[in-house]
C-alpha cells in the first residue's frame, strides 16, 4: 500500500501534500524532531523522532520503498529512498530519480566543499515561489497516481 513520507523540518508544502494525500486516500507520515502542530486528519500521522543528526531521515529511509512517495530537500535521504525504490520529490516538484540522483548528490557535495573553502560563499539559494508550489502539486499528483499503479 502506498504511503507518503514528508521530511517535515523546513518543508514549505506540508499542507499541500496533505490535501493531495487525502484526495488519494493515502497514509501520510509527517516526520520531524518536534515543533509541529499535529493534523486532525486521520490519514496523517505526525511522527516525532528524538533529537539528533539525521534521526528523521533515518526513520524515513528505514520505511520508504517501492510504491511509496517521499518529499524531501535532503539529498542524501533522497538518494537512499531512490535506491529503495521510492519516488522522491523536492519541495519545488523536481523529481529525484535513478537517472539524476548521482549528479544531484555530486553537485551538493561540490557546493558544500566550495562553501567550506570560501567563508563568504554562504547561504543564498532561491526563494520558494508560487510557481514552485504549483509544480510541486502537479508532481505530487502524478507521483501518487504512478505509485498507486505499482
């Protein structure tokens, strides 16, 4: 049975994901290390993991597999989930797949190295836009339909 896993820390699309999951009647797990208001939706389970580095990521990676959909901006988590057969989406709707996860992971590592070598090259990324939200909704809709066929 398909499940939707949300890496909830700093996730700007939790409410949108809940609406789509409800429409598809898919169980949704919102995983974080705290600070979230639980949903009253019976299809949504809020999972609070202990404090610690990557504990939420490990919880998701241990459970997500073929037929599931994972929403995360964490590239190492995405790589583990893709390897396990799950469909993975970033918050802007970009799909992370077997075909592109290696390049995305390498780019992430390269940027981390550049930032550590140059203390003035910090932060910066693009802001989250309405277009990103719209792309995410469309991508999640397609991913859940595809997952339900598996």
